[in-house]
């Protein structure tokens, strides 16, 4: 691991909550960036030290700057104001903030004021956040108050669900110096919706720690998997966008087609549990479909070793929310399990129809039953898809590959300082650093030209 005590932080991350079990991909990204020589200063707006379960090193908490609770934070910012340590822009913004609708997001101003003083002390000039939400909106205010640069990674619902907050997605996009997003689908979508900043939008897949899934792939015994009852596995929160009701209906169609040698296990919990249990009962599928409740990663990996198919019929929610690049599909691919899913958002970048699995349109449970039947009918072909998925996961979704891509984009956009150590680790960065230098020279000449005209 890098020596953080000796290294200056080249950038900061501002999270709404970090570290958090529900966002372990953020932990993977941070730890891998550090391993590759880029050690961010870490801020978390919410204090997660009391959260369980945990799947990350305990010492990570020691490296995070947790903001005080909301009321304490406000009092500390007021004290900074009394001491004359805040930019005038912060003082004026708080003084003139509207008293009605905009109160909802006023806390972002206090957060930015508090974080900004610490960034200045650390000499950090760039901040990054995950999701176009609380963290990114705090970063926007940091740019306004302290003239920092900022970037963020957009994921799924944060890009597609409508909100009427004072800082819109358009404002976040327009003022960001770089925007990452986790699929080619969402990158195209953002470029189409925000053409002014299309050149700043880049696809950076979420990274996966492939090691435990590679081990599962090595232990997997296809002869045992395909002997007798075949396991159709799925994992996720029991919520609308996962499409588990369609999966249950598909299992009913599968049985009605005369396919008997299967069992479907749905791992997870959530608000749709009662609805799904009622659907299973009404379709008389209790002997075929099981809601197994939440399980640990080790337990899920054990099930993946036994699975013939991983099924996730994602759908678009009534609110517009949807999955973009579901991590559970990556994990199944990395365990050599063929996937069945829907043509939605970034899913076809993972499940390539006929190569790493099968796809149908969303909300078509009968058609979904058809691809499940096809996969169950030809074990050799289905296993070949699982092997192709394993290769694709190695190529696209390993944390080593995705963190390197993010690091290169941050350098290319001039958002981290020149580092001989980074260049030594990754000589390909020379082109990014040269691009940075060329941009600075062009800006310098433009400024001089304006001065001569004046």
C-alpha cells in the first residue's frame, strides 16, 4: 500500500456515505486507486461507523473525514463565519437563501463551506463524487465558493429519475469538468441530453473484485450443475426495477411448457416480498420458486457454483428509475454462469445475446420463459456462454482495469497534478500529461491575445 503520510492528496472524494455496505463498488475503487498510486482525501457527509454489515478493512474508517451531524455542522460553519474564515460568497449565499422551497438543499451550502476550509488546508483543488446526488451537489457549491474543479460518476436512478431540487442535473453536468458514467448506454444518453458538454462524458465501468468469483468458477463442476434439478438463481433487492415478478411469471410459463427439472431461488429482501409470495402462491409455484431472503457474499458465491443460469429480468420503474449495469450480472459472469436478462440500459454491454447469455425485451415474461427454456435445453451451449462471460468480465469489469481508466481520464482532463511516480507506474499517461500541457499553452496564448487587443 502507498505511504499516505508522505503523499500529498492529488484530489478528494466527497461521498454522501462512505464506506457503506450498499456501495462496496466505491470502496473497491478507492482501494484500487490507492494501490495504483492515487491516494484521495476522503470525506463522508453521513457517519457510517455504526453501519453493519461491513465488507471492507476496518482501518479504512481512520482515513475518512466524517462531517459533523447537521446541527453541529451548521454551528461550526457559523463559528468559521464569526472568525472571518469563510469566503464572502458563502456568507452572501447563506444570507440571501430563499426561505421557502430552496430550504431542502441548503445543507449542501454548509457542507461545502465546512469541507472547503479543509481542502484549502490540504492544498487539494479537485473533488470527485459518486452519483448525481447529495455529494455531487456539495461539489458544485465547492466550485462556486472555492473555485475548485469537480467531477462525478453518474450511475442509474440519479440520472433518470426526475427531481425538482434547486440544483438540477443539467447544472451539475454543465459545471462539471468531467463526468464519468458506468455504461456506454448512459454515456450516449447524457451526451444526447446535454450536447454542450458531450466531450466531457466518458464511460467508466464499475469495477469488480474478481478474485472470489474466479475461485468459484474454478470450483464449479458443470457435470454436477446439470445433473437432476437445474438451479435458476437471482440476487437483488425485492423492488420493482429488478423484475422479479416477471421472473416468477416466467417460471409459471416454463412449467406450463412442460419444463419440470428446475428450481428458481431469489436471494434478497425488500418491500415486494409479500407481493411476490402472493404471486408464487397464486401461480402454484411454491415447489419451484423460493424467496430465500438475504445472504452473505460467501453464501451467494456458493449458490453461483451450483447455478445453471443467472436470471435478472430488469424493468423500467413507473418513476423512470432502472438498473444500468447491475453488479450481480458481472458477478455471475465472473463465476462462469450464463445470464438471462433484458435489453435495458447497459445490460446488453454485459449480457451479449447469444454469446454470454440471452436477452429479451423488458416486461415480457412469456418471452423470458422462452430464453430460460432454451438455456436449460442445451447445457453445452449454455456452459460456453458462461465461459464467454468469464472472459468478458476479466476484460471489462475487473477493478484494476476500471480504476486505471478513471485515473487516466482524471489526468487527461488536468484534474490531478503531474506525478513522476504515477508516470512511472503507467507510462501511457505521458500522452495525457502532454495533452494537459498543450491545453494550458493554448489558454495562455488566448489570454495574451486578448490582452493585446485590449
